[in-house]
């Protein structure tokens, strides 16, 4: 089957996720910068999560650009990814509301870890369906970046209990690793 409905559905879900997150930003009571400053943890959490959703949207777009069709297992793998991404607003709000306490930071990392694993599963389903030698299989290769990201998430979750700022900082590290869209797919397609 074609991939258009899968792309449209995914785009819609990601747009709703971003909408839910922005609605969690509450207007402060008062017109001073001090009143605005009280929202800093919530805004920082929102900014990181917005970057993550944008990263997933960009890389999902590249991933699907490299294939022509999908099947049932791919649809389910994509739904699995969207499930974990749909939990980002909850984890974001809990972390921001609690000023980056250890448990919310760890839960946030758990959601990121599961989304990372789900994205890896989706890419592997697509590669398997289109064969190892396909454009996508060639572009993704061993997926070093994806595997390193998952390892950093796991480490950050554990470190969050010892030092919440170190755990939170590692989530920013992974975001920075992925901030530039994955050019591997673009390179292979343009050849």
C-alpha cells in the first residue's frame, strides 16, 4: 500500500502533540519579568520537547521519503512510535511543573528512550520490507547515531537519580546530535 496516509496521519498526530504542549504554557499572573521567570522550568521543558518533536518530524519525513510503500507491520511500528511521542507532553509538563526533580527527569528520559527504540524499530521494519540493499538500507547503514542515542538515554535515566541536571543535560546532548537532519538519506537519494 502507499505511504501517503501514514505520512498524513503521522503529521497530524505530531501537530496535535505540539498543540497540547503549547497549551500547557500558562500565562503568568502579573506583568513583571519575575512573574515570567517563575515559568522558566516549564518553558525550558517545552523548548526541549519542541526540539525533539521537530527532530522526529524531520527524520520521519526523510525516512519515508526513501521508500515508496508500506505494509501492516510498518503501520503498527509507526503507531508504536506515535504512542511514545504522544506521551511527551505529559512527561514535559510533569518535569517542568516539578522543576526538574529526579523522578520526572527520569520518566522524561524513559519516554525518550522508548520513542528512540520505536523509531529504530520503524526504520528496521522499513529496511526489512524494502530489503537490505534498498536506498533506505544503504542510507541508514549500522545506524550508529541511533544506537548511541539510545545508550545515552539509558545512562541519563540512571544518572537522573544521582544528579538530575546531568541526566537532563544528556537529553540536550542527544537533541544536539540530531538537530541537523540525518543527511545520510538525502545523500543516497540524490546520487
